[in-house]
């Protein structure tokens, strides 16, 4: 079977499996890029049976050496190949799964940045744009992803039931986050006095485009942390990390934090228990 035909069948499989549109498009883009590379390499339409582990390894090296892809980006590409070729092998489109013979890509462990409550407040105090200030506060008090926050519709914020309904961007699942009392005061004031746009369904509406963009919010944060001389790694997602790590510090059960963040696996949430490790190290130092 030709690679092009296999990619088409794989997309049909994803659609039938109710994969999210973003996931399907992401896989399609990655496979299209690989198809372009392998077609240029052999100057012909490749068959699945012709693709070797060396082809995949050379492609991954090409991404690193020629295009400057990071280890994390290349690891994600490899994960796409594992899923795609695994599907093709199960369907007997090819006799051998070439990815089985490709070694995993090791990632350099970067130190994750966790903001304290005081540091979050320092950033918030410096934001002059009232709507962006409120969005950043909402991110911190709810642990939402920036895309989830900016996609909130008016009907998603229920002041009567004291809950925010969040539709996960990485799929179709929903979760409900109780509204922090401090945040509720801020949101109510915005709803009653500060919301100027009535021509949009988005809760954090704007007059011109209907809603804020992620890049705009990140730019405001970037300018502030630059002025403060802090790490350039701090962005909107740092507020989600701050939400989780500060809850851990306050002894909130990790399962509760998992539910609030919308993680499907507790393993993903457990990364925030680093703060407890630091406490333990401090404890044993007293001996």
C-alpha cells in the first residue's frame, strides 16, 4: 500500500474513533511533512513496505540538524509514527512496523518554574489592561489552560451554582470548577460593570475581535517578567502550574487537584508534588 493511501485510511480511522479535530489535524500535518521528506528522498511515491527504520531515524536527524527541532518536538513526531505505523501493522497494510526498531528520544529535564502566591500577585499588580488582569487572575484561581479560559462562553460561568464549566480543548470532555470566593467577586464586578462587549458569546469579550488572543495575553506577561528580570519561561501556562503547586503546598489532596486540572492520569498531576519533596529535605536536615 502506498503511504498516501495509508494516511487517508488512518485519518478515516481517527474520525470514526471520535478523535478531536485538533488531534486529527496535528497527525495529518506531521505525516504530510514526513511524506514530503520521504518522497523527495527517493524521488517517487513511497510504499509502506519500503520505509525502513533508517528512513525514520534520518528524518528525525534532519529535523534536528536542518530545521532545529528540539528533542521534545522530535519525540512528539516519533510518537505520531508509533501510533500511525502501529495502526498500519495491525491492519496488515505492512508486514513490518519500522518504528519498533527506532530508539526513543531522550529529553533533557528542564527545571519547571513554579510561582509563589506573592509572585503571581506581583505580576497581576503590574498588568494595566483590566481584562487581561482579570484573565490572569482567573487562570490562577481555576488552573484552566489559557485556551480553555479564552473559549469560555457566557453560559459557562454560572454564578448561581458557583461553578465554571470547562470544555477541554484536547477532546470533548467537560469538567466543572467551583468558583473561588475571591475570583467570584472579581468576575461579578466585571459582569455587572466592566463587560463592554455585548456582541459576542465569549465571557471575556472584546469590542473589536470578540475575544482576547492567547498571544496578546502572553505578550503582556512577557513584558512584565522582562521588566522584573525574571525567567523568560513564565507565561499564561505558568499560572496553571502556580495554581496546582500552591494547592499542594496547602495540603490539598492530589486527586482533588487532578480533577480540577482535568488530567486523565494521576501521574501527570504528581509532578507538582515537588514542593513536598523540598519540605522533606528540609525536615531531615534537622537531624
